[in-house]
């Protein structure tokens, strides 16, 4: 490879031609000699040399310092200053241009060659670093997640375009500013504001996830749900020199999940409503169809001449069949659910279970009866029915208690037994699993929650909380059912 192409900018012809001859003898390619800054810039634009030897004091309106600044901003070509000056102000001005070396007049040939080679080497390393930085920055700019770097003083050193879109500002408006003035976070669950995400430990090189349920309060007032992480920036000596924050807008994701959850809730509600309607139809068929047929059969037997002993036996069997159809109909859809309040229905349920079970079931209610929809009443009744039946079948309890607390804003239902309980994290009877899932689905449909506390030595406690203000969907469903 040939040696570098060099432009000489020197207003002293003797110095310029001597320098040219010296460089050419060493094998460098001198592309030209210019005596003024203006003509030097034009020559550089045409020939693009690899290095410029620049006298600080030049003829014309532009001196070497100003020309070097123009060269650096336009072409990024390394400049080595030639100067006989030792003036401090001039040297300070020259430093601003970040020259790649100085040669003081009069100079030794070997000194020039050393400065030139050092300047070219330094420039090649700088260009490689710049290319690496530009490649890195291009990658960071292209990332869809927001990236914010913070220095040791908690001031923002860089934000990529995605982060600026989240923050609602420009790089100039946030760079060098206190991070807490721009990265303002809120806990959407507790409504705590502001939240300091740097309270997480950043003592290692591993990523540290941001706390959950965070929303970024943008400059324009938007509340953007985010997830992400905070990682320490480690230098070559292992010291933490700053922090890297990565933020991802998950508002759309949460909205999508909410829609799916609402769809699933409506789907389950429709299934359960269909089940209740089918139960109602079967109960009506039993009561109006089979029950009436058995009653008619009993009346017809009276008109038939049959041995009285056989007639009495038939009467007894038919009466038992009628009572059984009534019992089945009542279990499928208790008529009292249409006519009485929830407390009365649950008390009747517990009394009925008491007559058929060896385990006593107590009922207690507090508060005034609350006006709730028929769907809510049915769901709470079914939850109680499922929970008590599970306790009777599996708990080996000595006592089961049901308690209802009613208020204008909420309903709380608890079912407790003193049996053997179960380990919810372990394996257990699938009928219990399906029963618990059914109860949880019914609670969620009403906008409520179901909590289960079970201990193998102390029994099981089931708590259903239903905030009435959150039951617009259930009320709407009830109104639609009533209109039909």
C-alpha cells in the first residue's frame, strides 16, 4: 500500500515547497499546496486527502484554526497544525478543533514523519470507534422498546426514539436533565405516585425487572402502562457508571387481555345462564308434566275396581313418585329463588341439607337484605350449594357454617368447615377441582372474587366478595332475563 495523500496549507512558499519535497522523498503523496483557508476547503472538497498539514497563520480572512473547524465538520479529515507561535490564546483556539498533532517551526524531518504517522493511526482508530458507535446507535434507535441511559448523577445521557415517544419530548429537551423529572412512574394498583424504580438492587450485571403494575405519566398527560427492566452499566474496572432503563408500552397488550377476559367472562356467563334456563325447563316439565300425570293416574285408580289393599299400595308408590318429582324439581331450580330474598333462600337450603345429612349446617346472616339481580342470587345460591356439598362429601367435618353479610355496596358470603381440609397446591379429587373452578367462575361473572384458605388440620374457609357497584354486567343480564 502507498503512503497517505497529504494536502499542505502554508502561506510561506519556501516552507511549503521544502515540506513537500521532504514528504515526497519519504513516499507520501502531496496532492497540492494552498496558501489560504478558502482555497484549501475547495481543494479538499475536490481531492479528499487523507491528512492536512495546516499552518495556523494564513493569508486571507480565514486562519488555520477556522479552516480546521470547517474541515472537521464537513469531511472529518485529520489536521496537523504547523506553527511558530507559542501564544496561549491561539493554542487554546486550536485545541477546540481537536487537531491530531502539532509541528513547531523550525521542524526536523523525522519529527514530521512521526507526527504524521501518529495522526493517521489515531484517526483510523477514531473512525473505527465512530463506525462501531454509529452501528450501536443505529441498533438502539431501531429498537421498538424505549431505551434510556442514566449517568451516576441520575441525569439522562441518552434516549432512543421509542423512549422519546413514550416520554413525549425531544432528545435536546431531556438530555442532561434529572431523570425523575421525565421518567415519572405511577403504581396503577395502589395509585402511589411517583414511584422510584431505582429502589431495586442494581449491584450485579444481571437485569432487574421494573416493579409490576407501573404506568408512565407522559408529558402530554397520557398514562402509559409499561413493563421493563433496570440494569447497571459496568465499566472495565467493574464499577457502576450509570443505569440502563428499558421500557415497553404494554397498554395495547393489557387492553387485548382485558377484551379476552371479558369475552371469556361473557362466554361462561352465557353457559351458566343456559344451564339455569335448561334446569328451569326441566323443573317445569317435571312439575307440570310428570307431576300432573302421576296425579291424574292416582285419580283414575279410584275409578278402577281393584282390591283395596293393592289400591293402597299403589297410592303409596304414586305419592312417593310425586314427592320425588317435587324434590328433583326443587333441587334443579328452587322455586323460592324466584320469590324470596337471598338470606331466606340460603337458610332454607341449609335447613334442607340438615334434614338429609348427618353433619349439622348452621346459617347466620347480618345486615339488611340487599336488592340484587336474579342471576346474582342464583350464582350465590349455587356457590353455597357446591361448597356445602363438597364439605359433606370430602371434609369429614363435624360442623359446617354458612354466613351472609349484606351491605348496600357489597355482599360477603363465607362457608367454613372444621374438617380435614386439603392442600390446594397438591393433587386432590377432580370433583373438588371442578367444583372450585365452577365457584370461581360464578364469582368472577359477578365482578367479585373467591378466596380459599384450607389447612389439613383446621378445615376450609371459602370467602366470596361481590362489590355490588361493579356488577353492571350482571344487572344488565338480569334485566334482559326479566324482559323475556
